[in-house]
C-alpha cells in the first residue's frame, strides 16, 4: 500500500533455476502465463472489501538454488549458500521501481535485473526487467490480444499440434509425441 493506492505484484514460483521472461516468446504467444496473471490482476484484482489493486509487475522466483562446486561439504560456506540464487526475473513498471527497491541512479539494483542511469533513465533497456509505462501497457495489451486470438482459434476448432523452433530452442526435444 502506497499513499492511497494498493499496488500488486504477481509472483510465480518455479522449480527451475534462472527462469526469466523471454520477450520474443511472449511476442509469438509462446509464453503468456506470467503476464496473463498480471492482466487478471489488472482486471479483477481487489481486496475482500472491494478495494482495487493496480499491478506494477510480474516476477518469476526460482525455488531451486544454483549448484556450487565445493571440495568437500564441510568446506561449504553455509552463510553464503544460495546467495543471489533467488533473484526475481520478469516485468516491472519502471515508474514504480522505487516502491520495490530504492535503485540508486548510476548503479544496478542488488535485487532486480534493473539499472538506472545517472540521469534517471533506464539503463540497458534491451536486457532490463523494467519497462516504461507505455511499454509496460503495450506489453500487456499485446498479451491480451494474443490470449484472445488463441482462445478464438481454439473455439473455432484449431487444436492441432504445431511445433515451433525459436533459435535452437524447441519444446519437441523432450516431448514424447
């Protein structure tokens, strides 16, 4: 809760390590779940008393620690076990970053995959998990359109298997079909 607003972040816990939102897969309609949750929050998110919630981000959080090489278990540093392995990845609305993390200008966030330039603009915008208000809204509008398009196709009977390949990635590598 910030001032008079109730802000919401979708968190999707994953058993995989280093899960991130791949924008190219979102664009092609292959990864819509996380942002679909964000759209649902935008449309129906409210408290039990009916107070509306404004979504400001959606994040994957890995519940699996990264493997680290140690000579012997007795030599593992317990206090550092898992340090940095649960870094959330996803999409955050840039204007609301100060609510989540006080990212100093000219440096990266220690928590999120975001860096702010000294002038206050987003650094490394092509690799950042933050997006300006217009881009954030455009991304959600695109996902909403894709979900509607896919739903219409399913209702029209288009349910055929249609494998794809993005670069070297294809889900067919582990599909028994």
